[in-house]
């Protein structure tokens, strides 16, 4: 018989977070038996192979073999062929031994049993509340934030599955993410090899409006183009979604300061307190220019399609050209009007006939900035 009592065969694949714990639980056992550890690295793509090599370097009874990925059965069979022990023990790489494991089994080796059987304790770790199998029904009614939450608790591994059940014949609520024409790949993850199920029959229910998504319209005042965009307030990600499936990620966005009201009517007192931040794509703003947003209060600019409750995007500068819409400080109060410089005297002109022009001669006036865009909340 061999002088090695036990060969511990450990198939290893992508277990860098658990492997050291398991190996240390073996190597810290009392020296009651002679044993070897055979680590069969099944072409791990994480740091598991390097950890195996590290232990082989420091322990003379640890032996490592690196193979192409052939699965756990092939790894164990190779371990059997390389083993020299009188007994074999197959240990999973995320297992670990109790402190008295060798102490309990060593007396049995002298009795020449063919098989030693013993119990085990199953320890279920929290794993950050992740799940290996998730089924999402009625996906057509979910917002992107709700789908992102389901993805965040999904443990992606070789045996996991993420199943979408979509009522293909049921029209989607326009407030939800997977609207007609939007492809599954816009969910932003690789679900290759997972199942997608489509129900042919369903029980019709009253659609409940979901208010997670804020819908806006952006009007570029320079080029006169209009873009609809969406913000999902329930999603932890900072993203903007267009109706053509374009997604602006956090790196492509700018957080713009939003200040208090500016008058589209009679001038109102300036308040310099920042109320919030609003996300806009960097490409919609002028590069290198300081930009801020003001809430519009009043109806003096309605003929320019700037209405009460809109937000106006201002490029900060202290000069402006004729016919530009400006945010101006007039005797310490702010107003939004069109600047006219081609008459006898400069003036601020409203876009509503019920308001009069404001002549600037003899007044303390400064330009706060020029309007470059208007944001309209489409849910209002």
C-alpha cells in the first residue's frame, strides 16, 4: 500500500473568492495522516489558477494541473489517475473542512474500510441576496428601473437562468421600458443562452399607469430641432433614453444646476440657490461653456413656445446679439425676454402681445446668459 493515506482531489473553476478558505481548512488540520492535495484547474478565467500555483509553491504536498475547460467530471477523472493515496476524497472548491476532520477519520484508516461515509453541514451564504434562477412575468409592464433591480439580484453563473415571460399580444403601457419595437438587447446585459418565453394567451387586466418614468421634450433653440427623452427615476443608473432606443450613459451626461424661477412676465427677484441637478447629454450643450437651468414662471414668451412651468437652458455669458432670447438681471430682478438692439434704444421684448417692451435706457441691466434650449415635461 502507498504511504499516502488520503488523496484530496479538488476540481477548480472560477472560485477565487472561496478557494483559499477551503485549502487553508485542509492545511491547518493536525498532522495525523499523510495526504496530498490535487488541484485540477479547469481553465479558470479568474484568479483561481494563480492561487493554485501559489499554494503549490509553498506546500510540498500540493500538486497543480492546468487543463483546458472540459468540465468537473473530466477534472475529477484526471485527479483519480494522478492520485497516490489509499483513499480518495473529492472536495468541491467552495467547501471547507471542520477543524477535527482528520481527527475523526484517521482511526478508520486502520480498519481497512472500502468506503468511509460521513455527514456534512450545508452553509447557505447570503451572497448579497443574489439568486441563480429568476423568472420575470409580464415584462412588457415593467420599467427599466424594475428590470435593472431584477438584474442586480441575479447571480450569473454556469447553471443559472434568467427567464423573461412577455405577453407578446398585449400592448405595452407607453410608460414602461419594453415598448413595441424596442429590442431585448436594450436591457443592457448579455442573456446569451438563457430562455425567453412568450405567452399566447393571457387574462386581460386593467392597465395601471406606472409613474416611474419622466418624459420630456427638448427644444434646441439654435437648430430648432425637437427630441423626446425619458428619465427613469427608479433606476440607480444615470441614463437618458430616447424613443429610437438610443441610450446616453452616465459618461455622456452632464449634471446641470437648476435654479429658481425666472419671469416670463414681470421681472422677479433673483434667487441664487441651486434647487436640484438635471441630466442632459453633453452633446446638447455647448462645449466648454458654463450652463444652468431656470424654471419659467409666467406666459410672456408663449409665442416662442416657452410656457409657464417649462425649464429653459441658459448658456452663461454677459453679452448677447440682437434677437437672442436672454436671461437678464434688471435692477436686481430676473426676466426672460428677446433682446432687441436694432431700434433707437435697446429693449427686452416679450413674445405675448399682452405684455409691453422693457426699454433698458437708464436701467441697471446685466445679461445672465443666452437661452439655448427649452425642456418641457410631457407628463404635466
